[in-house]
C-alpha cells in the first residue's frame, strides 16, 4: 500500500484556501444541471427539483411519469470519461476512496428508486457539452414506457 502523501507539501494553495475552494463546490443547482433544466423547460417539460422524499433527492423529478434524472459530475461520481478517470495528485488515497463511496451510494440509490417503481436516468457532465444530444436523450427517456414495472 502506498504511503499517504502530505497534501500540505504538494498542494499549490494553502490549506485554508483549499478548504474554501472545496466549500464552494455545489451539490445542487450546478451549471450543468441548470443548463439541462433550462433546455428541458424550453422544450415544454415541467419537473420538480431535488425531492428529498426520494432516494438521492434527484435533480429533476417528473412525478406523473415516475421518472427522475440525475446530473452527475464526471469527477465526483467516477465516470469513465477523461475527466472522470483523472486521479488527483494530492491526497490520492482519500479521493479514490471517496469516489468509490460515491459510486456505491449512487448504485444503491438507483436500486432503491427502482424498488419504489421509479425509472432513473443519469446524464453526465461531459454529455452536456453537446446539450442538444443530451436533451434528446432525456426526452426519449421521458417518452419511453416506464421500465420499473409500475404504471404512472
């Protein structure tokens, strides 16, 4: 097992500045999430936001269809794209464990949603670089029959 790196020695900013940067990272109402929301709203889709009654408080909730959409950041949720596969240079062991916990939590929440009769779609941050395609994907998901075994 590799020895943990001392992040204070290899980080380019002070611990206080790093803490401020990390505090500013948002878990909801992120830029990618807002872009998808605007595009879906413009397309006539209406939704609820972050329903805490559902596992994971999904970013977009379509109650009448029993469908939800999560907008995941590639790094934070361990996507297999270039950005998501990037390994931090400092505090490596901590971040790898954190991302692994996030992925495990995400899988559990998808399973819980399915058990409750909800369908879920994950749209990755990198997919939103082509917003039109991401919106078409979301529209097709919303128009498809419910997969979780329950009817709306």
